[in-house]
C-alpha cells in the first residue's frame, strides 16, 4: 500500500514499531467497550500481522494512522471487505476505526475517514462503503 496523506495524518501499513500501541488499543477497556473480548499480546500481534498481510494483498485495509508531525502511531482507520461479518452481503466494504483514548476528540478519525472514502470511491471505484456500530456506541455513530 502506498501511504495516504491527509492534512495532519499518514495512513500506512503496519510496522513493527506499532506493536505496543496496537496491543494497547486492543486490550484497553475504554477502546474495546463495545466488543465482547480483549486481545492479549500474542493475539494482538497475530491480528496486526493479519491486517498487514491484508493491506499487502489488497492495497487497503485497517491501516495504521500516524500523526505526520510527530511520527506517532495513534490507532487505525481503514476500509476492508466484510467477509468476516455473516450478515453483510458478499462484496461489501466497510470503513472502521480504533484510536487510543488520548487521541479521541481531535478530529483524527473523521480526517482519516475522509481520506479513505476518497480512496475507496475515486481510486477503487467502489459504489458503496458502509459503517456500523452497536446502538450505544455514540462516539462512532457521531463520526458516521
């Protein structure tokens, strides 16, 4: 994947230096509030490898979000196929995100999402990109 750039962010594939942040967001109670599980370090590392492989194969996926000015990874935003969601029709592409809590409320998800939506519609020529959240997830619903 060629990195995507927004005003403040770089959307790129995962690097080994991102492992600690990726583990932290996948085990944090606030970040994972609406998920029925938390990942331990081994599970988190495996998931990061899976996401990295998907991006390498498809050219898109749930990609690392880096603040351009600092080089700090803050979480992920991306588009991916919903093959893992049985209720979604085949070929559906979703947009999703997960950031460390200290980066909430700064507009990073919305900015990165706009970059991914432009890529999905303009570069991949997708007809539709969906997003979904559980009813109580007000923060994600507000971004949608």
